[in-house]
């Protein structure tokens, strides 16, 4: 169990088992979004959670399916977090869903017609987006330096969808049992990863991993410093 997951357990202590993740998530939103990262500026809190989503394929079919894919994903998270429990909604579920956002970022101009955008290019575009938010004092002039990014998790991890993943999400048949979707995954990309000079084997961490589509809340709580220490 990682330190971040232990932190989650500590934050959620005392909460009902079926509502502790929602409570922990709202606590993290409150903690991260209220922080000012520039001493000479006042940062207006943005009390939401979620991820930037990059499409790596830009054929017409994928672009047409993307809105439906996002709609289905939001509905699935609504179900997973317990907002659709008919008899008694899970504690804090409605508030968690009210604050949830998946923002598609258009990088079609970065693509070569007929070819998907690489994960490396997704990461570059993600870095440019976060730097454009001007939430830190990192000028970003030297790519060789370790990229400094302030919380929340939406600034450190993004999601990448290719044509197959978009089609998978767009054709979901929503079930009442979230375990149905445990095998459904998308790619998560770590903004801080730098390509090493030497690879020390096939298991070397490469700044990208598969993420269960139903575990976005847990990932948001535990991946504040990137994906390297994320644990199932």
C-alpha cells in the first residue's frame, strides 16, 4: 500500500464504508484548490475535479463518437460514486458529481492525417496547457529540468483516448454492477516523466499506464505527484 493510499485511508477514517471515497475526494478538492501558488497573486479557487482528455485519433468517426463517449463516462462515474442508488444515494455522491469534469482538449493540428498522435506528443501538449494556466513560477524554458507542477491532480495526470477507447466508451451498456467495467481501461499520462538516457529493462516506468475507467476518483486522490506510485 502506498503512502498516498494510506493518506486516503486516514482522511476517510470514521466515514461510512460506502461513502469514504467521496468524503476523501471532497476533502482533497478543498485542500488543493484553495492554495495560492504565487505569493504576489490571488488564485480564485476552482472547486472541481476531473481530468483533461486528449484524443489521439482524429478521424471523423472518432470525433463524432467523442461527445457520446464522454456522456456515457460521466454517467458511469455517477453510478460508481453512488449517486444513482435509488433507495439511498451514497454520502456526498451528488456533490462529487456536481464537481466532476472531463475536458476534451483538441490537438488535431498536432496530428498527421491518418496517424494517431503519440503519447510523447500528448505529454508535450499537456505540459503546454498546464504552463499556460500560469499556476506556478516555472518558466518552462529548459525541458531538461524536472517539470515542476502544483496540485491538483488534473495538472499532473491527463487521459488519452484512441479510436478504440472512444468507441468502447461510446457503446457502453450501463449496468447496475460496476464490476462489469473492471476490465475497461484507458491510458493515463504522467506530465513529469522525462525520457531517461538509458532504459534498464522492459519493466522500466515510462510515464504512462492503464487506468480503470471506474477508478477516476481514486486516481485523483492518490496521483497528485504523478503515476509512478499509483497502486491498485
